[in-house]
C-alpha cells in the first residue's frame, strides 16, 4: 500500500453569506481572480457525464465562455460530438463541471442541463482557433482507437494537405452549453471547517443554502 498522507492547511479566505442578486457576480469574480492567479489553467474544469453503462465518466475540458441567454446563464465548451463525452451528453443531456484553484483554496461546482450550440455559434468559435487545432478537429476521430502515434500524425498530415486555405468547421465538431441550474462555492478554512454555499435555480431566482463542510 502507498500512503498519501500529506496535509494542507486552508487559511486564505472565507465565504460570506450570499444574496440572490450576487450569485452570478460572485461566479464571475471567482473566475477573474482564478485567471489572475493562474492565467494558464484557470479555465480547466472536470466535466462529469453519465456513461452508457450508467456509471460516471469524467475528464478535463476548457471553459470557453460564461454567457447569458433567454434560458439564463451557461458555461460553454467545445468537443467532437462523436467522442465519448459527446455521445454521452447526447444520450443523457445533463452534466457537472468542477473547478479547483489550489492557490486560492477554492472549489466551484456547477450542475445543469446541456444543449448543443447552434452551427453559427460553433462556426464563430472554430474560426478563432489556431490552424493546427482546426486541422486536428478533422484528423481525429476522438476516443476511437489508433494503431500508433505515427498513424495519428499521418491522419493530421493528410488533412493539412486537404485544406490548403481556410479550414471549415467539421459538422461533427462544435459547442455545448451547460445551463447553470446549481452552483456550489467552496472556500477552504482552517480545521477542515470549510465554507460551502449552494445556489439552486428555482424559477427566476436562486435558493441559497449554507452547507456543512
């Protein structure tokens, strides 16, 4: 057995009581502070889905925007719709996203329903990606088996030759919106008496609850 007994003392902040009108403001503030603390990985989030076998499945994806629409607030991310996560989200369109910012001693959890973006929305984002990433979206049958790294490189080279100028978005690649139905803010505190505040969307308002650690 290998023990992992390292312990960290959490003492960098506290979480004050939250009003309904401040939920999205606090979410935005935390994301901005995380970006200032770690510009490289602040938007990395663990996306959890339900597998076809009913078991949970999780992986890291990148948050690309926080946006408001007629249904409320959503977080946006992009993927191959034929990938494992894409198929799972199509079959069971609910997901959870988790952020952990070690330097700030904060965790953020989001749960809600997932919908595909419109083709026009996905087109706009795809056009902003580096060419290498655009080619990769065509070359990779994400989550499928491949014989070797060399075979994968061959697929990329073939697609790079096939697209001489502008690279269109593959029809099987695009964005998802995770509509925020529940948020939990977690701030580490001394003695493991962490601050946890949950905001549950009910109708047009938020039900706020402070949770035990």
